[in-house]
């Protein structure tokens, strides 16, 4: 009986996660929110961006959850100046592996589609802002 209940819970959770990840990839990022990227659209979206900050995270990660408000604030502050995006490493392992993301949160800075720097771990918003400003100025 308990196994059946657990399996039902797992199945429902997987369905919710799948729906959420499908909805994430449809986000435009234009609404001053972080744009959720997937293995399938990462290269295209980042390649079209002059400057981008990408938050590699997982839902279960405490430091990632702690950094989420800072990432959301940066998305609002940099609307029209830089793309602020998020990649769930559990749902998109290929992108995480491509950029050697071994610890989360990892923040990657991209300039014209090329990785220019990374910051690993929970840091202050100002550290992310400084890295993003530096990338924008290097234009």
C-alpha cells in the first residue's frame, strides 16, 4: 500500500516537474524575469545575447534558493542591458556538463555567446552585479 502511494506521489511530482520545465523554456525574459533555458535552447538564446548571466541551480539546493531573489532582482535591473537566465541542472544536464558545472550555484558570464567567467557558490548580489557590469563594459 505504501509503495503504491509513494509511486503515485513520485509520478505526480515528475509530471509537475515536466510541465514546469516545458513552461520555463517558453519564457521570453522580456518581462524582467530570469529566462529559464534548457539543453535544447541554451546555445541559440545565449548566442543571440550580447551579455548574459546564467545561474546554474537546482530546486533542492539551499544556497541556490538563497541566491534566487538576487538573480530575480538582477533580471529586473538589467532588462534591456543583459540577459539574466537560469538553468536547472537536474533537468538540463548536458548544458551543465558542457560548462563543467560541478558545484551549484554556479554563475556563468557570457559575452556574445562565449563564456568569459564563472562565480561558484552563494555570493553577494554586488559580486554578480560587478561581474555583469564588467562584461557589459567590455563591449
